[in-house]
């Protein structure tokens, strides 16, 4: 099933790229279609040029994962069952 802006819902927004990879791995393994979007927190520039001393480099981006609205419950259950000890 193709995900469009009209039939998808936001599943989760994360600041950890590692957790995002774990989640999409679980969704893919469960046969759940997903889309992912990466947003820069500062909205411009290169990571190397925008770092502020003392700022966590991992906090510069948010990762939003979307699934089909009908798969929302299934996706949450798959993630909970697979990752509840890791997150």
C-alpha cells in the first residue's frame, strides 16, 4: 500500500538516529509500510558549521516515522514487542 500525505499518520518523532533505525527495521520486518522524514533543528547549513560548543550533535535532527493510518495499532504493537527493553 502506498503512503501519501492523506492516508498516513505520524507514528513517532525521535531525536535518536539509532532508535529510528531500530524502529524502521521492526516495521519492515513486520511488513508494515512506513515513510520517514528528517528535519534539521536549526533549519539551515551543514552539521559541522552549525554546532554550538557544548551542544549534543545528535540533537540537531528529528526523525519522524509515518505509517498508514490503518496500521497504526499494528505498528505500535510490533515496536513495543520488539524494542521495549531497548528504548
